[in-house]
C-alpha cells in the first residue's frame, strides 16, 4: 500500500504529460540563443519606424554554441521626405533611451541598437529628432492574436523534424543553438527557426496562423 501511494502521484503526472503534451519541444527551448518574439511598427508624415526587441547571445556568433545572453532593442528608421543628416530616436522602457542613428547601406535605412534592462510588451512611442524638429511616432505590435507563440513553433519543429534533430543530438539533446525570429509580411506573421550546428543550419519558415512549415533549406556555415 505504501509503495502504491508513492507510485500513484508519479503515474498521474505521467498520464497528465501524455495528455497535455508536456515537453513537446523536446528541450529545444534550452538551445535558443536568439529570440525575436515581437515587432513594433509605426509611421508619421515623415518617418517609418520599426523596433525589434530581442534576447540573444553576446557576442552573436552562429557557431552552434550558446553564450551569455543580453536584452537589446534595434530601431530602424526610413525617412519619407528624403531629408538627410543626423537623426536621433528617444523611447522609454525601464528608463528613457536616446540613440543616434547610423545609415546602413545593407538595410537601406537608418539603424540604431542598444542594450536594455527590459523589453517592450505593449505599444510605445518613439520621438524622432532631426535638426530642430521632433516628431512622435506611435509604435504598435504586428503580432496577430491568431499567431502561435514561438514556443509552439518550436514544438512544431520538434515534432516535424525529429529525425534531423536526433541525427544532430548528443546525450539525447540537440547539439547546437537555435535562432527564432518573428517575421511580418503584408499583415501576416511567420516564424523563422534556424537549427544551427557547427557545420550547417536548417532554416525553416513557419506560417504563424496555419501552424505549418512552408519552406526549409539547409545552408552550410562559413
């Protein structure tokens, strides 16, 4: 009877996990070294502003190993009226941040980045300074309510790519790191999931509403 009393709770927990899908991601969450789970966008008469909050390893190196993490915010600015010169952005999270923009030929826009203590979870306002002018740009999330979470996206990857994951596992755990990024295109949400080992990356694109993998590609790491 005493043995039954000890075993019964374990059996109950085991049955619950089977029914509810406990740990369906197979431990993939522990391999995530970069996650962008939201995007905030807004525009005014003069500017288009996009803010990307991320948690990622530092330094950011796609080598299959997971380093120390940091919270950062990346801000991209597109100027509608063709003005050039020095631009600054100001926004408030755990404190007020004022950043200088640098033009990026790669992104074809102005870009700024900073480390933060906390990431935004709701809308915020960016103030854009140029010469003697200041313009406020409200920023709202592009994450749709019917889009699956990145955790569920990882569940989908684990269940769909078990053979690949097992082939690149050590001690029953994926032997690499994972990048996860929200992508917004035409009002639709997608998840990019990259399974990165020391030799290659399996890049997957997931439809956030349909909950299915719509594209994949294996790329050899440089």
